[in-house]
């Protein structure tokens, strides 16, 4: 049975790394002694080692030992053997490129289906959707494909930002960008505000956190979904 | 001799379409009777026809007749024959995909080199750089390549946005994104604020408009460049 936490962000303003998710993660990783961290998204160009240390610092509080996927000679085998997996945020283009290059994309898809507990934040959440085409990231590297894990049957826009009232900036709003996406693609896009996450258990998908999420569907007006909504119907 | 105006945005807050560029465009397109408009970037999913009408509305004031590239059976021939060219903004992934699909990317590169007067705004400016990898747009479609025209020997970030002081949003700032780009790519990136443009004449590149631009180079601290700076040295 699938078991995922898919978070908009790792960190809330004024909070510490993963802190706001602590209660949810205690339940999610209950009984786990080890976690495999996927550091490929390298936020700000941070090294794999430094990023893994950051994740390990948090999971030590849960009594969970962390290793980085980059430490293994056979990353596909490491994933198959993993007790639990966390993919950190950063640049989605880089993350997806590395997952394809190392052959780990299909293995990750498989172990998630089989029920290995998974946590994603930001870029690590983006890849849970059907494609990475609703990321906010810069295309700093050319990935072999935009197709991602499809652990949920729609796309995500993490760090969803509402239009800023009175803004004089003429660049596209997030909503305009998603509208452009829907001129060419049919799948729904869920805008997850910072502090929201999805809890996936089997085919059940629940919106968690303090905020509503914004749902965009092709040819329909955007809708607000209240927290604790069951969105298992969405596809 | 190359002759380009490469603008951060088509429209300033509170202004009309291309209005702020009017004095520059009068000189740039002096003597031109016709202009070929490339509407491929389709802002907000707008149709090619509607977008071309919008451009035509502006250029009528300059006594210039506009046709859309989509109206021609042989777009490569239309480009070769064009007296002047304008590529409008919208989604850069879509624009680049269409330029490759129609075989017009290399032809556009060629006619710009030969001296056909060119205007780009936003996505239409992005493609003047070496690659489209410093766009802000969403990857709504998978282009065959991120390589673009290289009409200038560096990359651009149009609609450049300074970090918002006191912001509680935890998504990456533009500066962080460009830093991530430079973890993997060597070319300089010029952040063009809304209201700035580059005037290219042969190998001479001058920064125009009321604002400074922000220059990012690999391994160096970002720099501010004053308007009217000659940046022909930059590569």
C-alpha cells in the first residue's frame, strides 16, 4: 500500500528544517530505523554530502539513521533495499535528470507502489506528480524527459503563491503560468501553499496543514480545497 | 551588421503595450514598411491570430504592416524574406519548441546575423541568449533542446526581480535560481529589470532604460551595471 507525505516546502518562515512536519513524520516513519535520502536536487548548488548531513541532523531526532543515495555504487539496489526514502527540494530539472541518468526513476516508482514510506518536499514532491511541468524552477539542465513518478494522478505546484495585490511586476502570475500549462495539457494541477502537504495511503489522498489548496482544472475556474479534504477522486 | 532591441518586458505597469519603447522603436525600425511577428509564445494561451492583432495594433502607429509567422505555409521562407522581425513574449518553452518544430530557429539566427532588424520582448528576448536556461517560465512543453539563438554571447533573465525584503515566502529567490544555474553552467547571466533593454548594433551592446541591470557571473559576486553601460565586453 502506497504511503507518502508530499509537502509543499521543507521549512516554514521562522521555523527550522522540517519542524512543522514533525508530528506527521513521527507517525509516517514509525518503526523505521533507517532512511535513504535523495540529495540530487542540490538547493543553491549545495553538495550531496552537505545536503545529506542537513537531512541526517533532522532525522536523528526521530532516531532514524540517514544515508545519501550518492554514497552507493549501485543506487538502484540501494533504493530497492531502502527501509524509507526522502527526496529533498532544490532544482527539479537537476533532480529529474539525475534520477534518469542513474536509472533510479523507475525503481523509485516501483518501491513507492510497493509501500516503502516516502517523504518529498518541494522538488521531491513535484516528482510525485505525472510530470514535472508545473515546477517553478529554472531549467538549469536538460532532462531526458519531463515525465515523473505518477504516484498521484495529477500534477503539483509546490510553494504555490497567490497573486500579490497591488503588484507592479508584469511577469506572469503563478495562475497565468498554470493556465498556459492547461492550454496544452489536460491533467489537474494542485497548488500547494507553504505549510500544506498531501498524505497518501493506498489510493486515499488527504490534504493536510493549516491552509486550503488551490485546484486548477482545464477549462474550469480554479477552486479552493479546504484542509482535511479527501481528494482521492482527483485525476 | 546585427541590429536588435532586446527588452525585458513588452509593457510597463500602468502603461500600454510597447509604449515605453516607442522612441527607441521609431529609430530601430526607421524605413521599415513591414514586420513579421512571431506569436509562438502565446501568453496566457492566447491564439496566434489574436496575438498578431495585438502587435499589429501597436505597429500601425509606426506605419508598419504586421503579418504573423503562423500565416505562412513556408515559415522559413517568410523569415528569409522579412523586412523586420518581432518575437513577442509568453512561454519560452513553447516558443523554442515551435521554432525547432518549424525549422525556423536556424533561419532566425541567420537573418539576425545578416542584419534584419529584430525586436524581442520577454520570451522573445530570452531566445537571444545562448540558451533558454535562465527563463522564469513553466516547462509546459518539452522542447527538443534548450539551445537558442546566441545573438548575444551570454544568457538573459528578463523580468528580473530583486529579493522582496521581509518576504515570508520560502521558494527560491531569482538570485538563488541563477546561482543554481551557475553550479552547472559557465556563461554570464544578465538580469534585466522591467523597463530595461539591450540595444545591439553589430558587436556593440548597450544597456538602455531607466534602471541598472544585475550581472551574475560564475564564481563572482553579482554586480550592478548602470544604464547606458557598454557591455560589448561581456561573454
